C-alpha cells in the first residue's frame, strides 16, 4: 500500500511542478497547486504508513502552502485577470479609446500586420511621469527561454490588436531591431 501511495505522490508532485513552472497563466498555475495538494496529502500518507515523522510534518506544512497557492492563483489572481478582461471588453462598446490590461504585455504574442508570428513580449518600459509606454522587450526564438534573442520594439511601431501585439515590422524588420542583453536594457 505504501508503495502505491508514494508513486501517486511522486507522479502528482512531478506533474504539478510541470504545470506551475510552465507559467501558462493563473488558472493553470492554480490547477498545479491543486495537484501539488494531492501530492502533499499522498506524501503525508506515505509518512504515516512508513512511520517517517519528518515526511509527515513537512507535508502538513506543504498542504497548507499548496492550499494558499490555490487561493492565490485560482482565487485572487484569476479574479484580477477577469476584472481586467471585462474592463477591456466593456471599453470596446464605449466611446473613446479601447483599453487593454497592461499585464497582458508580459506574455502577449507578437505578430506582423499580416498575422505572421514574430515572437512574444516579455516586458514593457513606461515613463514614470508620463505613464507612456516607451518600448517593448520582445523575445524571439529559443525553447523555454534557452537560446532566445531579446529585441527592443518602440511602442510607436506596435499596437494591441485582437489580444496580440501587432508590429509594424515583418520578420526581417524585427531581425534588424536592436538586440538587448537579458540583464541590461536601455534607460531611454
């Protein structure tokens, strides 16, 4: 019995780690914490079945931490994202400028005017006094962050369109934009 429970714990922990490490949004991260909770309960049971007090107490604490993660990502953060999305949708029906959540810029897909995938946004730099968006940092290439190239795309060369950032450049134009190092971006 203890072997079966420990294999359930192992599988749940590995799967949950994959879900949370992938950073695929608040809901997926929240589901990862649900699976982590299943894993910590199974590890707790393994500790009880094999008389391992350290494993028992570690997973009592881990269960509470995982439940906090469920609340944080499926409760609070999911509600924040839903509020931002609803505001963006409402703004499309109202007079004036359409709004978009600034938080979406850190994971938005970057496309050309004809819809060709160019990369993804990883951050945006805004003026402290003006609040104006100055430039986007976009990543292209690589796998899971390894081997990617960061480039600076001026905000006047982009716009938000259908949930993506649409650039005024094609792939060749993007390749000509200034390359940035991961840890040293321009101050202006």
